[in-house]
């Protein structure tokens, strides 16, 4: 699931003092979203297929500025600027770093100031030495997520269930399209505040349903190591006040309903969620027991970026709900009494 509104002020012909900065940030965020979704940079889902985990990581400039040692093989997405005559810099919403372009190989077009570029190189002595400069990869229109925001679809979902409130709604991150960097933590907080306001519009859901949130790999918290703790309260703002029955869990987590045990978020194999080498799928050693699947639960939810599916094995149900915006706003409904999973979809009709 991903949400967030970039336009919350009416446009005027004569901009304000910060309008130029907002304009450049808006351009950057649009390109960053597109780039982060590209197969070369998308965070890989944990998989037994080692070949599918070969992706590149985009570094925020604040990461470089906070490094005291040399960093090699760094890729930065930044705006190319000349803040001082004859000195070029790369800039993103988290900071500015001086860039040395003398060794750079240019590929893909005409490079000018204010271009958003991908720069590959190494960082040393507070200077980023660029060895390759290219433009961000394009994205065909049919690969771009729908412009209708996820929040609007959720409003339709809540309205539909308000007459017959379910026991719980389970939301599985990532909750923003991009990893949380710099000022985007405020965006994360604002979006949860909007969600809390929306949920509070439906008193029957507030009274009868639980709202459970499981963090994804790009949500606020510790690095990509499992088990992952819940989203820190400092990122949630006033959401808990608006939705007191909300529960923020670890990843993975156990959900028990009556006598049924439901296990949320990741892949299943050999009675353990991560039967992979530790350099591929690191875990906290003393919490490894949290990843055990013995005995097998009634339901295992493996939430990742791949297409939705439902299979039954050894009397346990395994299903992937898929990504809400990427799967035409479809989701899964589980009926504990019947032990059945039903496919559902949010349409524009109430």
C-alpha cells in the first residue's frame, strides 16, 4: 500500500518564497518514485532464488554526509547544481554534496544544471567522485500506478464494510512508495493522520473492528533484518488518539483468533520462515525462534510484491494478498469459521 498527497495548497501565479524549492522537490519526488519502482532498484523480496536478489541501492545524500570513511560503488539520484562558479553539487531533499565530474563518463543525452541524474562513483573526503553519469530509467505509461490515490479506495472499502464490520483489518507495508529518508518522515506521519481521520468517520468500524499494521522493509524502524519491530510511535503522530484500537505489530507476527493461529508476512519453507544463508536474509540470532513455523499455523500470509495467490498445504492455507495499488486494488478476505479465503476488489461503487 502507498499513499500521500503532494499538492495540498492552491497554485498561484506569483509564487511564495519557498515555491522554487517546492517545485524542485516535487520534480525530484516524481522521478525518485519512478526510479525506486524500477526492477534495478526495487527492494528484492526474500526468495530462495538467489538470482532475483541482485539489485542496486540508491543512497540518500544524508547517508554520505554522515559517513566518516570511504564508500565505494555508491549510486545517488540527485539534482545537478552549480552552487559556486566552477563547482558542481548533487542535491536531494536530504542534503547537498560536492561532486567531482572529472572522471565521469556521460551516457544517454545532454546534461545540464537542474537535471535529475543517476551518479555512480565513490565518496571520500566529503566529495562524491562520479565515475558514471546517466539519466534515470523511463517508465512506460502502462507500468505507472493509477493516479487515483490509495486513500480514496480505502474510503470506499471502509464505507462498504461499515454495515457489517469485520473482526479486523490487517494492513501490511510498505506504507509509502519510497523508503523513509529525511523530510519524508513528516509525510509518513501526515498520511497516517489522514488515515486516522478517515477511519474515525465510521463509528461502527471504530467500535467493532481491530486495525492491525505490519511493517514492511521500507517502513520506519531498524534495517532489513528479521524479526522487524513495530513502527515507532514517533512516526505515527496523533493516529493512535484517533484510532485507539489500532495495533502495530512486529514482522513477522502471530495473530490468534479463537483457536486459530494466523502468521503474517514472509515466505514459508522447511518449518522456518528464512531457511536461507544469513548473508542473504539476516536475522537476529536470539530471536530466531520468532521465525519458526512449528507447529504449522492455520493460515500463513506471505505478503510481497508478487502476484496474489492462495494455496493449501498440510492443512494450512498460504496466501499472498498482493500489493493494493499494483493489483487493481484487490485484496483477500479470510473467514475463520469456514477456513476459506475469498478474493475481493475495491471498485468505484460504494
